[in-house]
């Protein structure tokens, strides 16, 4: 999804993205979460259920960058 995003100069921030649901995705990586955190700073709702390839340390940048995050579902 975000793997082609290279930098903020090439791709602007996605300030209107507040809601993301990604479920049962074995291809979602820690880098994907890093890019979501970098390019979607206004994110309020993130559900990434049953994405078993993610590591717990990948959430650190998400928490640091997305100050408006109110809901985070890591079920599964």
C-alpha cells in the first residue's frame, strides 16, 4: 500500500486521513506502519486486526507521530 512512498517532498502528508481499517493482512509490515505514522499524522482510528507479521516495536512511531489517535485495535 505505502511501499512506493519515498519521502515527504515527493508525496505530501495525508492530512485528511483519519480512519484506516486493515484486517487479516499477512503482508502488512512494520515499514507499512512506519509510513502510515509518517504520512497520516491526523489519524484518529486505526484497526489492524489479525496482522500477524507486525512487531510490538513498530507501534512506537505511530504513537509518537499520530497525536490525535483515539482508537487502536491490534486484536489477533
